[in-house]
């Protein structure tokens, strides 16, 4: 399920405990590392789990009966739409097509002769050398032959379709699976097994459940424009690809209290595989001009979250804070720290309000993302 990466506490009282003793003139300042609070635009994410699904899955089946003469693909091969995957013995279907073609030629010749006779009868009738009945009979013969030729053409078209079915072609671009029938076997249009299953993996889809309470957030984000989604390995350690939210299902599952989301990924490197279990990060919004600090600066006390702030005189103050999103090693501070204020990121375990500190400028480790 998707969950907001956020943590916060509000209405925290000010810390009132004092230093246990004033530092004497010979007591050295406590060394600490600090970072200044910054203003920046911060993306707010929902995270969750999902399952990769092929964008399309098609079973290639025979549409005519016959012996499978050739299998032209390799198992696991990437194929393009229209590629010939296999061939069925075409001889009987070629013969039927040739027969239909010959029938058209025969009936077309009869039609040509009938039209010539009609023209002659019309000329004779104009000179009263042919009766009206003869003329009408010949006209009827011409119309019958025209209909016959049209029927023959339809029969040839049907034969051409049957002949084309002897070549099994890929209906879409994708990756072939295990070959289900070997060359030499007799296949039938009624067979349910098929020759091979093709899965379209470029693009590819990821389906994930969303708690219904978060539906308004995601719906608003989708209405505002494209919603970026990033997929990671199940442990969240490795990024697998970036895509966009493509669908919010039209119905909530009352049993689980969730609604299905579908995201689409180009998957040009095929890092995502059908059936794979992945972690997802969906960008719900961007908080503009937010005050942020390193998450390492956040401390937890009896009254809630706080940070140690170093004043201009290098004396420690404890500031209760209200936090927003915590992600990628940084925390949004809604209240309690101003831009530019220095917060202690290392050495806080030795501190309490009123203590003098010295700033250690040693480089700090970058936060894990």
C-alpha cells in the first residue's frame, strides 16, 4: 500500500531545562558539526509496492488447419509487429485461391460476351429486327453474370484470407516465450494452446494498491498534470525506471479498502519484468520554497521533536519543530527553524541548551537517497 513519507508533531512546548552548570573559563567548547537551514522546492512522495504486468499479452494461434512446416522464431526473441513466426503448409489454400481466380476469369469472359450480345440486340431492336422480350432476356443475363462475377471476387478474397493465415505473424512487438508446438505437427484453428505467447514489455505497466484515504491526493495530482512514478527493486535499493501514472481504477475494493493504480514505464532497458515485485515512489506534489534541514539534526524528546540551533554567539538553543516530509536525508520544517539558522547535525548527544560549542568543519557524509 502507498503511504505518505511524512512525520510531524505540532504544538510542542518550548524546552525549559537549563544547563546543569555554567561552563568555567577553562572548559573548552564542545565540537559539533552544523548545517544551515535552506529554502528549496521539495517533492512530496507516496510510496508503496506494486507488481509489474506486461503491457499486452497475446497467444499466437493457428487460424487454419494444416501441417506446421516452419518455425521461424527463437524462444525469448524480441519480435516486431508483422514478423512471420511460423508457416503452415499452404498448398491446399493456394490451390483454392487459384481456383477462385480461374472462376472469376471464366465468369468475366461470359459477362463480356453477354454484354456484347446485349449491345447487338439493342442495335437490332432499334431497327425493329429484335423483339423487346429478346432484349429484356439479354439484359437479365448480363445482370446475372455481373452478380456471379461479384460473388466470384468475394470467394477469391476469402481464399486469399485463408491463404494469408498460413503465415503466422506477430500481432504486436514484444518478447516470445516458450515454443508450444514444434514443426511437423498438425495444427488446427480450434486448438486452444497456440504456438507461442508474446508479451509486450516496452512499454510495460506496474499495478499497485492505494488506500482509499489517499485517493483525493492522487486524484488531484493526476488532474493537475502528469504524475511521475519511479520504480525500485523490492528492497528499494536500486532504481529500475521512471514512468507516469496512467490510470486510477474506477472502483474501490471494499474488502481491502484500496483502489488500483496503473503506471506506465518506457522500460527501454527492460529492467522491469512481468510478474516482478517492485517498490514504487509516486510524486504527489511539490512543496514550493520549503525550509529544510538534514534529517540527522532532528532529535526526539519527551515533548516531541526538536533540533539544537547554534546562535550567533555559538551557544546552543533547543527549538521544538513541526516536521513535514522526511525523505532523501532531509526534513521539511513547517515551524521552529528559520532559513539560514544553523542546526547541529553531529555531536548532539553531548549537548544541552546554554552550552558553548565550536564548529567542526570536517566534511559530512552525504545522506542516502
